[in-house]
């Protein structure tokens, strides 16, 4: 009994030297192999049985030898049946986590093997621990590798994130590349100077430009610095993987930013442009863009000019470009104006064709009669179509001698064929004035040549209304008296003596007054017409009567 107590005390004393807290790492020796289990002695009261699978290597080979000592994680000291449960796998995993944690804190690189592709990235074996490699951190070269190029291969990684409780580790291959190249990057940036020519590979294309790998440093080639001509996307000129010689436009060492230029490698096409294309030069160009107000024509690589809608067609100043042109069309244009400083060229298409306004003015003179169909009717008159696709305006005041022009205008419709007299021509301003009433003699001519302002005239009253009256002269010319005294009294059909004031073109009537006019004007004569050949007869009469 005494010997048994001594042995028990010795056993307890031996156990007390071992940390028997669940989760502790303890050492044990394989004392026997029993089927698929290794019998392990850890110095505790009972021996433990550990599956031989926990002693297998990456290839699946069992490395368990009697007499060898290993580390185990103590899961349970006594599971109720007097058995101590150990785990070789968890001990290894704990050890790996400890080593990875030290590397993470020290920002050291680790080695792992890409074993499987997953959504958004890859799984990496770090030795008993699996980490996740995001796709954004998987590639390092200027030209992207294919995902299959990574699987099954070992690489160096940097740990980005660790959560042991959730068994989560995130690694990066890109950070390794950045760290290894950090020194080279600083050296490259320090050696760069503005206007240096450097060689790089197109790494990526975006809507606003391209990123160029200069050997550890990425430079931005903005879309406006790719070509002198207008681009919608960088892919029109360059492609990923292409090697380019570019010029350094600017670089910021503090932020590792480099601005590059490709178009600066060739001469600016706008240099001496005004010498190459003086005004009135005719040349062929290509339609590159169409807008509501005009279109752009490329006349050489990197040089585009605007053809405003008013410079497209002689007969229609507001025509939309799509009505006569298509993208890619080759058209003849004329240089109208160049602003080299603002990089703007004004071009014209209609100037390369015969000017119908000039042709018309060469074939016709003021006073000639022309016939055409009414193209449109407006509040102020109507337009008659003329040879060459142009048109002339008949103002409402030049429609008739006998009645209100606005009333006459209501009788005219689009498509009516009409003959008119040319009363003014201005080919430079593209204006032609026509008249219908000028086809007949002016019934007011005789009266105006024989009467002066203030002369007495006898009229017959036609209407009396709202403080004014209308009537006729003895020769049937319309008369209007606009202001009647409140005590005025007369009847329709009465003869009334009034005083001549002026000729009212708008009302096409003689304006009279009931009061005598003290200051009289000279009579209207053809010698008073002046030499203004563009004025209508009515204009000349108004000019004379307003003296």
C-alpha cells in the first residue's frame, strides 16, 4: 500500500511538470503503431492514440516512426473514459499561425502554393493553413498573366489580413512585387526629367487614357496626349501590350505620378498651318463628327475644321448636316478662316459650288419680272422660289396698292405660282426683294405729284367709327382721318373738306387732317427719288413725304 502511494505521488509529480491545460502544446513520443493509429506517450497518466493520417506529408506519405518525438495540441486530458485526446494537425496549424503572425507583424514575405481558383481569386496553401489571394492582388506583370498560369506554382506573398478566430488569411502577390521594385521605382523617378523620352508597355486602357508600365512605375498617357487628332477612345490608336516611346510631360515624386505624351513625339500639325492653308484654299477632307450646328472635317492627320450649318448649302442656311452628309464621307471644302492660336479652322462646303445668288444677280436686274411658286407664307410676307434653289421675299407692304397688305396675304397659299418684280438685289447678303404691286402703276403717283402736305382735298365719307373716319377722293383713292373732335358731326356719304398729310404705306391710304396745316412741304417729283436703286417706290414716297 505504501509503495502504491509512492508511485501515485511520483506520477502526479511528473504530470505537474506538464501543462495540461486544454489547447496547450506538449511533446510526446510514439511508442507503438497499432493499425491506423500511433500510440503516444506524453508523460501523462494515460497513453493517447493519434490517427496516422495526422503524420502524413503534402504527398500523403505517413511519417510516423516509433521512438520519434512530436508536438501535439492537448485537446482533452480525460474524456470520461480515462483517455487523453491529442491532435498533431492542430499543433502544426498553431505553430504555422504563430510563424505567420510574426511575419505579418514584421511585414516579411512568406512562401505559398496556389492550389485552386475560386470566385474573385485563388486559394493558397501556406502549410496546414489555407489563405485567400484576391484577383486584384494576384498579378504583377505589365501584361496580365492568365489565371491558369498561377495554379500549381509557388510564389512569395505578403500577408494583408489575419483573423485566427475566423481562420481567415488574405495574401497579396502584388505587394511583393511593389516592395521588391520600390527601390527601383524611386531610383527611376529620381532620374526622370521633363521632356525625357522613355520606353514603356501599354498596361491598361480606359476611357480617359492609357497606363504605361515604365519598369516598376506606371505613367498616365491621357487621351488628349495620345494623338493630335480627336479620339473617342485610346484603342483607336494603341493597344494593350504595345511598346511605345513616350515623352515625360510631368512627374510627381511624392505621389509616384508620371504624365506622359505620345503626340509630343511628332511635330505639332498646327505649326505654320496658316501658311499651308491660306484662305480660299480648296481641298478634300473626311467627315469625322456631326453636330446640330455643323460638322467637323479632317483635312489632315490631327487637323479638323468646322463647317457651320450656314456654310453647307446656298439655298438653306439652317440645314442639318445629316441631310446632306454621312460620317466618313470625303468632301471638298474651302478654307474660310484660321485661328492658329485657338486651333480653329472654319471651312465651307457651299463655297466649292456655284453661288446661285451671284448667278441670279448676274442674269437679272432690278425691275425684271420673275415667276415662281410660293415656298412659304409668314406674318411679314411671302417667299417665292427662284432659279438655283434660292428665294426672294415679297414684303406685306409690297403686295397691293388697293387694300391692306395683311388682308391680301391671307388669300395667298403655299404652292401658288406668282409673278413679281425685282425691287432690290444683294448677292453678298443673299437677299432678294420682290414686289407684286409694282407690276401695276401706283394709283397714288398722280395725286402725290400734284399735291403737297397741307393742300385742301374734298372727300366723300365712307365710314365713321371709334374717333376716325374713312373715305375716298374724287378719283377713288382711299382716305383716312384718324383723330376726330368729340363734337364732330357728319354722315356717311357727306362731302368733307380735309387737308392732305401723308401717304400711309401700311394702310395703303392717304392720311388727312381736319385741321389746316401751316407748314407745307414741297411737291413729290420723280427728281426727288434719289439714286437708291434698292428702295421700293413706297420707300421713296415715304422718304419724300417725311421731309
